[in-house]
C-alpha cells in the first residue's frame, strides 16, 4: 500500500512538473505572438539600449541627408535601422581586425560585415563597380569611386577603412539607393513600396529584377537569419521610418 502511495505521488509530481513546463513554454509563445504585430516593442522591451542607439543613429542619418536635400532621406535612414540594432562596437573592432588579417590571405574576407551599417565588403565592392558602369553615379559619388577591385590586398584594406567611416558608409548607402531606384523603376512608386524594395535589396542583395525581391518581402530573417524567426526586414524598416520621421519633423 505504501509503495502504491509513493508511486502515485511520484507520478503526480512528474505530471505537475510537465504541466509547469508546458505552461511556461505556452506563455513564451504568447509573449512572442504579442510582439508579432509590433516588432519595435520587442526591441524596446528586450534590448532598449540597442533600440535607442539604432534610432538615434538613423535620425542622425536622416537629418544629415535632409540637409543635403537628398530626395530619399527617409528610405536610406530606415533601411539601416535593423543593422544598427545588432551593431556592437566591440564586435566591430574584432571584425575589422579579422577582415584586415583575411585581406592579406584571399578575397574570402569580402563576405564579412563591418561598420555601423554592417555592410559586407563585397556589397561595397559591388556598389563601386556599379559606379564604373554608370557615368551619372560615378560623377555623383567620387568619394567611393574605387573600381570595385577585390583582387588586391591594398584595395581590400582600403575598403575596410572606408567602411569604418560614417560619412563614407552613408555615401555607399546613397549610391546603392540611387542605383536600385532607377534599376527597379521605383521613382514613381509610393514611399512604402519603394522602402519595401530597398530594405529587401539591402538585406537580400543588389538586384535589377523586381520579381526576385517581391517574393522575399515577408521572409522573417531578422535578427537571427532564420527564415521563420522573428520579423521581416522590411517591416522593421517601415516601422522605423515612422519613428525617425516622428522624432525629427
């Protein structure tokens, strides 16, 4: 009889433990779902310092571009907001050092991200090469007109230094936006549609075909890179644009 009572208590305890674990997991799912329609609230609640930093830098870019009378100031300042969220000064120093080391070895260093906006060296090289193909962009962006060479150690080292310079990173952003807006015929699109394309292209890769980008608008790749985790890049950018404009106009 005692053995029976002990067994019943043991089974009951196991059942209760599993119930607690289930409820805990379920509450976690509910919390995650609560943030699904308001991703910025997730970062405000969970990573407030990162959120404040990202928003302040995005506003800084917006004000700078407005003063320059750049026509797509809000789009450009919004598309880097997600990258600013995951930027770490300490990590960037390590990445810069690693990139410089790899630059001596091969072109493989071009796949690493660097700087405030977490630009890949290959992205910057691609933008540079686009200047060579486009006389109008070449004349407009002389500060980053370096031919897009990835083959030489010297060119890779200089590109690393350029991508650690705030003003030059902004130049790369503007050149990228100008190219994509023209290539994808976004000049007469709504602000929302233009930002969706630019944000997705910045995250997915420079494109000249709208049909490649549209199907991946809603891929939930941020912040982990897992397609089915958290938020889509363009949704974060659209929400960030509202906050940027709200705080600067």
